[in-house]
C-alpha cells in the first residue's frame, strides 16, 4: 500500500468534539479485521439489526443499546485467535471468516475441519491435529466461544456500557433452541440484543458472499433453531423496505448510521472516555497473542516515562499515552500464524507484518479525534536512517512523539517473551538499543530509558 509521508506534529492536538457512536463506528473496522470479515461488517450488521428492531417495535432506549451491542459484538474475538491457530494449525482469520458460513450439521462440521486443519504441515502432524479436533470437538468449540464471549463482555463493561449491552455481547453465540454456546441458553433467556445481532451477523455474511436471496434463505432456514422466529419474521418484513439492500452497499452507510445513533449531543465523549476506549481496544489488540499480553499498556507507560523525563507537560503526554495504547491496532489484521511463528518469517509473512502500521493508521485516521495518533501509529516502525517501514521515512520526517513511541515499543519487545526467545533484562535491552542510537533511535529517548528503567523488565501494572 503506497502512502504519502505524514505531517507529524510535536504539539498537543486541538480538542475535538466527537460522539461515542462516531468513535466506535470508526474503530469497529478493527474488529472486522480480527474476525476476518470485509471492512464495514459491523456497520452493515448494525443497519440490519436496527431495521429488525424498528420493525419489531422496540422502544428507542432499547434501539440505542442495540446499536452499541452490534457495533461491539466482536470485542472478544481476538482472544481465541492464538488458540485456533494452535488447535487447527491454520490461519485464524480465514478460519473465522469461513466458519461463519458453515451449516450446523455433523457432515458440514467434518467437512470444515478437513478443509481447514493443518493444510501447510506434514501429513502426520495434520492427522494428529484432525484427530484431536474430531475427538474433542465439543470441548474445543466450548472453550473458543466461552473465551470470546466472556472477554467481550468484560471489555464492554470496562468501557462503561450498560448491562444490556455487555450481556448482548456475551450472548451473541447462543441459539433460540438451546443449541448455542457458551451457556446453552434457550428462547427468551437469551438477550434480545444478542438475538437480533446474531440474525444481523448471519444475514450480512451471506449477503456479502452471495446476495440478498442467499441472506433471506439462510435466515428462514435457521428460524426456530438459531433464531427467534418472531425476529426472523421481522427481518423478512424489514428487507422489503425500499432501499434496505442498497444501503448495505452504499458509501453513505456510516453517516446514515450516525443519524440513527443515540442522541449525539447527549453522547459526546470527553478526554477521560477517550482514554477508556483506547484502553479497551488495547485489550483487544493484546489479547490476540499470548506473547503480547499487556504490551500496549506497557508501551503507553514507557512512552509516558520517556516524555516526562524529557520535560513534556501532562496534556501532551496524555495523547502520547493514547498512541501507545493504540499503536498496534493494525495487528488485528495479521494472522497468528505469522504473529506467533517461532521461526524465520518468509517474504509473504513479512509483507503482512510490514502492513500493520499502515492498516492501523487507516483505522485510527477515521476518528477525527485520533488524527495525530494515527500518524504516530503508522510510523512507529520507521527508523531515523530511512530503513524502517512501511514508508522508509527519514529523521526529518519523524516527529518527537513517534521517536518516543518507537523507543518504548522496542524496549518492551526486547524485555518481553517472544515465540523465538525469552525476555531480556532492561539493562541488556538498553545496551542493544544503544548500538542503534542515531540510526534507529533518538539518543534522548534511550537516555531517558537508561535513567529511569535500567534494570526493569516491566512497568508495574
């Protein structure tokens, strides 16, 4: 992806007014990536779900909660990515995408396992993986869905959403007939928001793959098993409205959804909430790999430590901390087969890694309040000598914020465990970074780290 060099500034950004709905609809693209879905999946699901809710006659307060439950339905989806790769020896993104169209029957399940397990490993290893999946299939599926649902609920609560929204996220994979997971809930025991969100999700997946007729046929097929029949009927009525399907393909969908969102003036976010959203999405990013637990939070704190040592004021440092929390959001679009690979990456895998800063910048740039942060995220793997990625920027093009973020990111990477090595001491990490002062790292950043964290391997959480 070819990109122009960013204009990275060294002053704190101007405060901007943004509603919670605008913020989260923009960031929902990150959740689409980690679920292997085409961009805009959450937005399309939201349009479908709100149409069902209105047709069903839900009150506005419930529609407001439904809006957020659908936008955030995949908050927990990164947490089972590494486990999917480990169990199925496959690309978690493709696995998740393709699993959405799998029919709920034993033959389809076996066919899916055969076509998605261990395709790039030797026959013996593949056979062992398939045998384990078939033998322990029920417990494996339970584990994966339970992890996803519980994590999603917890992050939604951390973002201070209502019980209705958090439970809606948790119950997404429950089925009307009691055959879903993780709690095997049945009928009205399932959150209304989750019941609608699941129909919307299936409808969007099949519509994107094969068009309106396929979406309608799938909802009819699953009515009474996966879906509440009365809500499935409401979906059918909603689809007959003029422009329903056209809007799913329209570039106007996002602004149209903003107009349908909870009252924008009453839902304006402040700096404290921006911090909470950044922290919530950092949890989503870090949950993707067992080797990145707490990484974004530590980078945020290391960056703040460096900036404080350099005399920066609190306002400037607050934005820098947010950049640390969100700098790796583009990694949600990278398979764990690449992120957790213990050996050397091939060229295709390196291309995926090199793309993540640009992908992160694209996501964050959709949030007006994160404009400067997006540029920092897009440049955090650049080097002063021009040998970084994705753009090959040189020192004159790299602002102080990005220099600090880069140093903090590398320091934490060196002092944390990785698939190919154990963690280093803080002293050893700084010694390695000192070799690249002036080529990769700003000497002020390394000096600040050396002064305040010479021996520590983590920042206290």
